[in-house]
C-alpha cells in the first residue's frame, strides 16, 4: 500500500505542556506525532462546516490504538 503524502507542522508550545504530552504518550506507547494527528483529525471532523469535507468526513481514518496500560 503506498504511503500517504505528509506535510510538516511546527508549533510553539509551553515546555511543561510538551513534557507532559511526551510523558503521557510514552506511557500509552504512542508517538507524539500520531497522537497530534489524531487530535487534529478529531477537531477538524467536529468543527468543519457541513459540506466542507465532503466524502472524507464520512471516512473514519485510523487512529493510534497502542495502549500498553490496558485502560484509556
């Protein structure tokens, strides 16, 4: 299966928040990049005006599910 094209997003974030995010992702066995994509995807789906996303809004894109802790 061919890889999807990607783009890079650079953000400025509080150091403490970044460390907390990194630690929680690590505890759950997730990569920060995958988790960020999941969060952005969810936000876009929840906030897009009707019709903006067309058919792509109906498609559920895969999200990271590696949870080493056994609970969410």
